[in-house]
C-alpha cells in the first residue's frame, strides 16, 4: 500500500477520526461525571452546612423560648411594677439560672432602671462580675447598651450575638408582658449565654460534625450578607472546609463556625472514570478497524475502476462514450459523469437557440424597448413602444427619439444617447411627453449597455410610463408639508418657509402665534367632530385675512401661526387686532353659532436674527404670557420675556443628570406638635445646588424635572437619603419612640410600575422599620384614578408605611374621596393656612376639614405657617401639628441637632 494512495489516505483519516472521537468522548465523559458527582458533593456538603446552621438557630430559638416563657408571665409583670424579694428568691437564684444554662439575666422597668441583674459562672452556679465578660467603658461596651434597653415594642424582640472581650455571647431581650399578651409593656427582660466550648460541643454532638469556633472571621467572608452565610471551600482532593459566618446584632462579623468534610464521592468519580475510559478505548479500536475494512470494500475499489475509465475516455476524446456504473454512491458519481458528457454535447446547440429566445422575449415585453443610435435614431422597437411614446411605430423609425419629448427635456436625452451611461451600467432619466389630450405624461428612460446584433447595433433604451407614480409622489410630498384637517401648511413647511424668508429679507418678518381659548371645552361639550369643523372654519377665516405673500399654518390641536412677510412689530400688532376682530364674529356650522376667542403672541425678527426656531420660540413665549393675561389678549415679545424664558430653558437643559452629577442636596424641616412645641417628625425637601445658577428651590426646577424625567431620579435620591437619616436616628437612640421622616412623592413617580418595588427595596436595603417612613403623595397623583390609587396605597400601607395626602386644598380632590384612600395624615396647602388668621371663611373651611378628618381618624398637618398669629389660630381650632418657617426653615440634617438632643421626641 503506497503512502500517497487513496487507500492510505482513507486509513489515515479513519485512524485520526477514531482517535479524535475517543478523545472527545473521554472529555465529555469526564465532564459529565464531574458535573454529576460535583452536584452530589455540593448537595451533601450543603446539607451538612444547613444542619449546622439549623442547630445554631435552634440554640438561639431555645434561648428566646426560655426568655419568652419568663418575660410573658404575670409574676414577672408584677415584679417589674412592684419588685419583691420573694420573686427574686424563687426565680433569680444563681442555681436556678445555672439550671437553664444562663450566664446573664437582667430585668429593667420601662424607664430603663435596672431592677435585677445576675451574672454567673454556669459551671459553679456562683456569681461572676460583669467586668469578667467585658471591662470596657460603658460607651464602648455592647453588653452595657443591651442592659440599658429602655423599651422594646410588644411585637418585637432583640435576639442575636454580641461580641464581648471574653468572646461572643448569645443574647435576647423582650418586653415584659402579662400572660394574656395585652397591655403596655412593663419593662425589658434580658437573657444571655456565652457561646463557649460547651455550647460548641453540644452543637457538634447534635449536628454530627466536629465544630470549631474561630474568634475572628476569615477576611474573604466579610463581604457576605444574609442570615448566617456559608462559605464552602475545596481545600484539596480529599477535604472540604466549611465556614459559617457569625455576625452580631449590628451586622458586624464576630467569628466563624468551621468544620471539615471528607470527599469520598470525588474518589468514587475518579475510579468510575478510569473504568469507563478503558472500556471506551477498546470499543473505539474495534470500531476503527471495522470502518477501515468496510470503506476499502465499499468505496475505494469501485472508485479506482471509475477513475481508470475516465482516463481512457479522455485519451480517446469520444463524446459518446460512457463510464461503467457500479452499485452505491460511486455508481451515482458515474451517472453524473455520464450526464456531464451529454450536456457538453448539447452546449453548442443551446448557444444557437439563445439569440432566438432573446428576440422573442423583447418582442413581447410590456416595456417599450428600443435600440437607438448615438444620434437618437430608432433602429429597433418593440410593439409596445408606440403606446409608451404616443407615436405610430413607423413615425418612431423616421425621427430621432428626442423629438418626441418636451423641448426642455430634449437636450438632456440627446446628450445621454450621444455619450451613453457614464461610470455606470445604466443611467435613468425622466422626460415629459405631450399626450393626445394635451396633458403631459412622464416617461422614465433607462439607457443600458450596447446591443450588437446583425440587424441593429446601438444603445438599449427601456422606457415606461411613470405618470401615476410621479403624481403619487407629489401627493405624498403635499401630505408631508400640509395639515390633513385644514389643508394649511404644517410645522415642517412653516419652519422651512420662515427660514427662507429670514434669509431673503434679513429681519423684515413677523410671526403671530394663535391659540383658541377654551377649545377643550368645545370638544367636550359639542364633540370632536364639531371641534374639527370649527378648526376648519377658523382656518378659512385666517386664509381670507392674509396677504398673498403671507403663510397660514396649523401646528396641531388648536394652535395656528401666521407668517407675515415684510412686517415689523407695529404692523404685526395691527394684524393681530384684525384677527381678533374677524374671529369675534360667531362662526355658524351645523345650526350652531360659536364665538371664538383667541390669545395671540407676536414676535418680529430683529435685523440680525436669522433663526426660524428662535423667532417661533419667541412668539410661543409671548403667547404663554398672553394666555396668562386672560382671554383675547395680545402680547408682543420683548427681551424681558426672553430673560425669564431663557432661565427656564437653562433649567430644562441642565436638570437632566443633575442627580448623577451630585448637585442635589436634601434639607429637612421639622414638624412640631402645636400643644407641646415638640418635634414629631421631619420632612425631606430637595434642593438643587447648580454650579452656574446657585441654589434652586423645587418650585423653580419642578417643571423642568418633570418634562425631562429627572424627577424619578430626584425622588429616588431623596428617598434613600431619608432612609439613611432614619437609620442614623435609630442607632443614636435619642428618644424612646420611632423616628418618622416624610418624603414627597410626585405624580410621575406614583404612577410608575416600579414605584412599589423601588420603595420596598430601599427600605429593606437600610433595614429600617417601615413605620419610620411617611410618603406624602401629591394630590394630583390620585384624583385621576381614585380606585387605582386606593389599591396602590393599600399595598404600601400593608407593607407598613405611613401615608399622607400632600397639598390638600389645591382644588383637585373632594372631601368625599378621602374616605376611599387608606391615608393616615392630611397636609393642608399653605395657601389656605396663610389666610386662616385674617379670613373668616378660610377658618370655617379649615374647621370643617378638621372635623371631617377627625371622623375618619386622619391626622391633620398644617403647612406653610409663617406667623405667630397663624400658629395660635391653628391651635385654637384644634390642629395637632404644623410646619413652616415660623418654627424652623428647612436646613441640612446635621443643623437640626436631632442626633444630640434627648429632650425632644421624634415620633
């Protein structure tokens, strides 16, 4: 067998394929075994880790079970109210506490005064000084902080680990309650047990593994979060290291519970793989041998016979010869070779028929196909050419083709036929051909490659009638530049025409920006069809008023613009007066008389002005002022209006991304109890510190933030800052109650589908009680869909958040809608509050509002209190709480001094 022969190459391919297949199968087999056994190993290790976690949690729960049994007990409840030696002798002896495995027991009354404290050595059931656990000063001693708990809510319990100098301690604290679990807590009971060797030994016994308590957590576990997170590490091929992170009550790591596990499953996987690999190698060797023999019999020998026959035919040059046809795929190859020989014999005959088929195809084409000389003379034309060019075929042959088109197009067609398509395979040209009825038709002429026939030689010209297409394109262009309802120019056409006039006249152009007053009311009362008819009637009147060079456009809705050519401000104002007078005459349609009132903004281009958008924007600014001035007003733009508009434009340009750039700040304003002057809450308020514009209050940037969508980011930023401040107040423990921070929620945030999830996520991130956060929902966010808003608010209330309706009295919602909303507070708009001292009717409205809110168990907060007289009037009416500059202006949180004061309640 020669190395270069077909047989040798096939054998080489079979051997290589067998080896590659065996290697691939071995790799796949190993990966499959590793994956399967790896999942078993991971499951087994996780089960051991979960068993240890469960036993540790059971140890904490057993401590809490004992603590609840003692704390919710009538004898203990009587003791904290009236300490007596009998209770202490019967229950607080060192022997009794040692029997239930306690190292520490403490009882305080509800004011934080210690009634009893027992610290002992469990082994000897004898006293043990507190300093033996931790000798650090009280301010640095976590045990002292636990013992000084002044209040624990009945439904809450403190349970976890504290890190002492002597080691970690399991500790729990609960409110002391009677057995019925009803009534005010009498105090706090604290029980603790050292997490020492005895406890670890008991955990090892129950979990079935040898546990070790490592005092300091491993460095790579400090980033883990959650309840007793577990880290499993493969130390080597024979052992897993399992570490369970222990954290104290504040979430700070204090140590790890560690144990080792063997890896018998991995050893079994290795043995299994070796057996399967050996079996696979033997099987692949047998398979390769079989494939080699079968290939030689079925393919190599027949193929060599066919190859020899092909060589013989090539030497003989016999076109009618054929190769032998064996069985199988090689036979199919032989048949294909015989077919190729037959096709070669037919090729010459096919070439002879091509010219005949092409001529027949051209003769029956629906397009007008001609062969034309360089001078335009028609040398050949299909029958359809007469219909396209509008001439008999005899006339086509008698005259140059360019004589049949409009004079203005004849030169271009003549040049194209003289030189042919330059730089391209074909070239297109549209020409106009006069029709029999006098109307011009549009013909598309395509000049392609030259044709070289025996009968004719020249350019191939394909012509077709595209009149309908051109008309359709023109109609599309008209629709793109005109308003469908009125037929007037649209915004795009107006801007283009205005820019053109500015470029031509260099400033002698004016614009009237018109807006119908109360058009929405016409639509709502008479219907949209009547509204459309009214807009058409207005458009017709405006067309009749303008000069031939002027332009009337409709921008959409009820907004119209008149472009006055060669006009200054005085002429434009006079034109605006004319428009008002013309439209003051009632318009009659469908048997109705409708009077139309307009507001008009006027802007004339300055001599140096060349920007159409700026001029139209100036007219829009003037229109905005005209509508604010009242119905039927005309306002001419001047630079003072531009200054105010420029400030708003600056805000609109700079507010996007202000939060991401760190320009937003949060100030806080106290909410005070009018009876005691104590702070009962604080409200978070956004402030924008812009590098160019300075400090900007919310009313100034609110509209810009709403239009840009930045309000969502601002709201999320304020919410996170408020939750962070709640967290700091809880840690400082400046007062016995829960702090409450209010956060304003805009309508844009409230209707967002992610609003609920975003709020819940932030509250959980900072791990604060939901009752510490009060959301102030904007009144306009709920009035459009009271039922939907009530459902969303109920979901927030169920989570535990406090809810308030902000700016009540702005005119959106009715008093009766309040009973459908699950709110706990009502914030009265400052406009009503600031009239309460001087306006008898305002006082009456406020008194009725208080009475209604009290009947619904809704807390009322007065906003915007500015004077002492307002505060006294609110107190006399029975208002519970208020806020405003009279009490304290909004300020950074640190300046309020809440974290240092203990004489005020932040509830």
